[in-house]
C-alpha cells in the first residue's frame, strides 16, 4: 500500500524499501507523509536492530530490539533513554529503567502471571492467581490493603471482598451473564439480558426498574426509566446517532459527516451549532446560532497552535520537542511557561506578566511522579503520602518566617479502603465514619458535635441528624430524586416534569396533616432549551426571563426589578453605550474579556490580569494579591475614611480567616472558617458565636440548614434554608416555621431586597459563594466573584480547562453553578450530552466497562470505553473539580464536563456500569 484516504479526504502516503537483516528480510516503510504536511523518514539499521524516525521538524526518536523482536531501548526526541530487560525463554518483561533513572522490577510465577511489581520507590504491589482459572485471587496494594476474589465452578467471578472485608456477590445465568449483584449490605440488584447479550432490564435494590430496548440491528432504541419516562434514539444507515427524543417529545438532532464525525447539532429549540473540520477530522471552526465563531489552528502534527475566541482574540501555544506545551500566551499578553522532568510531569510554572514581571512556582516530585513540594516566592509547601499515594500531610512554611517558627500543618488519615477518616487543621479535627458501601455516616466536628447520615438502598440519603436531633428527613421517588424534605415544622415538596426539570417547590406547614397550609410556593416554567422562562413565587410575584438564540439572558422583569443586558460576541456584559454601539452594528467588544467600565463602575487590572482597583459612587477599593493569585488584602475608601481587611488561606487554598486591620496593620474582628473538604463547614465570629452549615447531600453545595450557637456551651438553634432553582437561599426559617431572613436576587447575584426579623446575617449566595459585606464581593473558594459585573475578578486558576473566557462565571446563573470558582457545571444530563457529543466526534461506541485504577474507585466501574480501551469516559468526583465526566481518545484528553451532584450521586452513577459486562478488576 502506497496511499490510503480517510473518509474526511485526508490522504496518507508511504514509501517502501527491501531490507535484509540477521533476523529476517522484508519490505519496510522508509517514508510517510500526509496532505496536511506531516513528514517522517524511517532509518532502519537491521544489523544493529534499530529504527530511527525523523520528522520534518528534525525531531528523532529511536528504538532498539533484540533477536526476538522485543524492544530493549527507546530514545525520545529529547535524547532521554528508557531501557527494558526481558527473560531469555519466557520473553517476559523483568525490568525497566525510565527516562529519569527510576527502576521498575517485575516478578512472575511459573505460568507467567505477574505476581509482583516493584516501583522506583521500592513499593511492591502483589497478585496471587487462581490455579485453575488464571484470574487474580488476591491483589495487595503497596500499603498492604488486599482485595480478594472468588470464582464459581465455571470461572465466573462470584465474590469480591475489599480491604475492609466487605463482600459483593455476583450471580450468573447459564450464559455467564451477571443476573444478580448482592452488595455488602445484602441489597440485591437484578439484571435481565436479551439473546444478543444486551441488557434489557435492571432492578435496583429498592425495586425500581429501568428498561432498555433495541432495534433489529442491536442498536439502542429506547430507554424507559423507573418513572416510565422514555428516551428514544434514531440512527442513519451507517449506525450513527441522528436523533434523541426525550420523554416530553423534545428532540435533539445530530448530523455526522461521511466519516461519522459530528458537524451539526440542532437543539430541541431549533438552535444550530456547526463544526467545520479538516481532512483529519480536527475542528477548525465552531459556529453557534448567532454566527459567533471560535477558530482553531494546528501545526502539521496536529498540535493546537492558536485558539481564537468569538471576539477575534487569540491564545497561542508553543511546544517542546516532545510535543509538551511549554508556553501559553493569552490575548492580553500574559503568559504561562511550563517546565517538565523526564517523566513528563510539570516541574515549574512561570506566570509571565504583560509588562515583564514573573511569578515562579517550582514543583518537586519523587521518583513515582508524586508532588512532594511547591515553592513560590512566598512559601514552601511540602506533601507527604502513604504507600497507596494517599495524601497524609501538607506542611507549609513562609520564607520570611522567624527562625524556629512553627509551620502550618494539615494531616489526613484513611481506612484501608481509601475512605477519609480524619482531617486535622489549625481549626481542629474533623472525623468521619462510613457504612459498608462507603457512604459517610458520621462527621464529628472539632467541638464534639456529630452530624449523622442515614441512607436507604445503595446509598440514597434519607435523614440527617445533629446528635440525636433530626435536622431533615427526605422522601424520594423511584428515580431516587428528592420529592419531600422536612425542615422543622415545615415540609417542602419538589415536583418534576418528564425530563427531570424542577417545576415546583411547595413549602407547607402541617404537610402531614389533613389540610396543609401553604407557606412558600415556587413554580418554574422552561423553554425547549431548558432555559428558565418564568418563575412564580408566592412572596415575590412573577418573574419573566428573556434570552437570545444562544441562551444568553437578555432581560428580567418582575414587580420589583426590571433590567436588560447586552453582550459582546464572547459573552462579556457591555456597558449601555457599548451596547448601543454593538446594536448599531459596530461590533463593540470587551478587550481580553476584562471589563473596565460598567454602569458607573471602573476597574483596573495588574499585569497578571487581576483586578487591583474598583471605583464607583460608593467609593474605591484597592486589592492586594499573593504569589498564588489569592486576594489577601482590600482597602476600602469612602470619603475620608479608609478601612482595611485581610484574608488568610490554608495550604490547599481555602480561606480560613478574615479580619479587619487597624492603623498599625494588626488584625482584629476575626472570623475563622472550618472546611469539610472544599465545602464550608463552620464559621466562628470573634471567637464566640458560631454557625455550622449543613448541606442537602454529601458533596452538594446547596445549603439545607445552619446551626447557630451564641457562645461555647450554649444551646443550638437550627435555621433552615429555602432555596431557588439554582440553590441560592431566598428565605431562612426557624424551627417553628417563622421567616427570620428573606431576600430577592438580581440575575447576576446582587440582591433586590433583604429583610431580617432579627439579626442573623445570612451571607450565603450562589452555591459555594459567601458574601463579604465589607466589599460586596462573593468569596467563591478559588476566586472572588463580583455580582456587579457577573464575573470573577481574576483569571481561572485552571486556565482554559475552565472555558475560553477566563473570567466568566456561567452562561446562565439561573441554571448553572460554579461552587469552586473553577468551572461552571449544570445537570448530569447536560454534562452527559456534551460528553457524548465530544465522543461521537471521535467514533465512540460503548463496548467495555472502564475500571478505576486509583483511590477509592480502584477496581470499580467508572464508565465505558471502546473495545480497545482507547476512547471512552469516566464519571468521577474529586474535591477540586467536584462531579464531572472525563473524556479521552488516545492522547486526546477532552475537558472535564462538570455537573451538579454530590459524591454519593456520582457513586450511584458509577455503579450503573456494573451492568453491561462481567465485573472484573484490572491487573495493576
């Protein structure tokens, strides 16, 4: 073969030559090039058993092999060597020396099964094998935790026991398909399969059923959930998905090109998104309904070199000889420069300012690649792990600390299954307990109070208690969605439409009585695009929302509030005069996505893109930032009065104290904060009064209740939150059902009104946000949000992983949230659809269960992949990103598609992937 052409039109060419060597004689490829400019020269030296490949950029990589054809050495384009050592007879890999000099060693039994893996740190992972079925019988990780496997007489996996001796049992039919799964609590799930081996029915341990139906070509045709809602799927003649019809009749349409790659998407509301691709299938341009375009440019080797946003401003990327990003330049001229070690781990990040300044972060790593230290111009932070890579300790010291000064230390402990048992900080120790399914059942606060959680089924939250007192009890439907909760003397019912959208929240007194009294009633109506169109609130009246064709909110109207907004092409809010210019067709833009003037407010930025000054009618605020881009001090000037405020953060970046500064710079009026992971757990004011925060579910950032204590040792008072559709508090009631605080919101988070019946100072706003009344800013964990402009006041710490607009909060704050200040998320369904679009562009077909390899998901199903495992997805939860779907295709790693869900919900979603295939654990 000298040429082949892909369906997208790209042609690939090959040149050949005849070679005779000591081991064989054959035709071999000596050259390869493509229409897009890729070129490779292949230099064979069969006498030395070597091959060197050189591309048109002059980069060369070489392989050497032995007489049996096994690779013995590899030299990459940077000249770094990796060597391999093989056994003489069995041809088994005995050892490897990586490019950094780390030595790996492998041990096998007499049948060739891998029994031990020794890493460069000397850690050992062990596997014992079943003598008959040649399947793992015991796996022991480097920390000594063991997973054990039992098999039936046919070799089917019959039971798995985790390191805590919690046992999951599997039952099979005569075809070897899983038909029953019994969890560690004794709950049974049942599975039914068709003759083609496809799942037809799943019954969970609560008796709720989901059914799958297929067409004559074995393609998924319909899914019917436990509430009898059906989603239907249609395909073209090549088997590509073309339509998804939801239970309410709304339809999404997909149009693939000849190669099956997505080129057009039509939303249920008729809004069209198009993708223009090159011959290799890479997206060159994305165009949304209004004609706004995002453009992508690549070099001949498929590396993204330029990303141009809707305003025509570009991000540019440079790479080293190994194809690693070494420099990213943003539209404003600020840069990020990356350094790497021989194992491709980042060892340095340099933040380059627009005026030549630099902030350097050094990253030290051990031989296994784990981060052991982070060095900034102000601090050195060290990290210590156990043998299973679980973080045990963070130790941070200021460079200018006095000799012998105590460092900040945070310690963690875990059980053998990887569950977090405790976190010890300067604010005290949080201790956790778990049930046999890994659901957190208790959290003991530093003051001794204990939150208890009760679950039903496979981990659906049923009740929350503080000590022996019930805080809230939940009722759920067949889909395990919350349909009712108790809040003191009040009960709130939730109602949904057929596609799962919340349509009503009805709060009553005496819900369990014959004639309940309506207390607060909220009703919601949506567009075909899932946009909130109308909200009826029994205490605030009717609010209408209006949107453009791409879903950006353009106006809001109710009895107390009327406003409208205009945007530039990159979704930045325009000042009224700018909006008039844009309306006239002049195409006004906000340079670099940094708003400098809006409705009487004026902003000034430093060379790193951080706001350093905000001026308006109410005075001027000056901001000071540290080397990790955290806001540490604000000076507020009103007339002749200047007040200064300081903020203190712990090593993971959580704010643990805010205070006012006196004339000498000494802090007073302190408020301290305690965190449960990345969620605010408690605040203490002036060392006396405190508030304990309780949330709607594990991992959720929607507040449920606040427990106030006027002083240590005094009685607790429980106050309940009543939230809007996006989780923002609108009312707070006491245990008797009396309103103690209420407020109405403008679209971007400012209040239209606020009323207290007694002093409670309710500071929570959008999910994950805490109002600083001294500045009007909302602290949003990793950043500060300004509701005056609907944006963050510094760029995204995760850069483009958080979106192309580094300052944006969300496309629509009524239906999206960003509780960590990193990236907005929506519902699981929305995130799933986006992930599927990304995967469909790359020819994804779910064929195999994706098994977790690290942490608490090790050995558990987390998603699906293609048969070769190269393309697929994982549903995951971590403290930094929250709930998200991670997609990949070969070396192409997609963005994290975030959605609003707790860790327990993510665990339930992961458990769904037990279904399609016989459960197995990977061989480490």
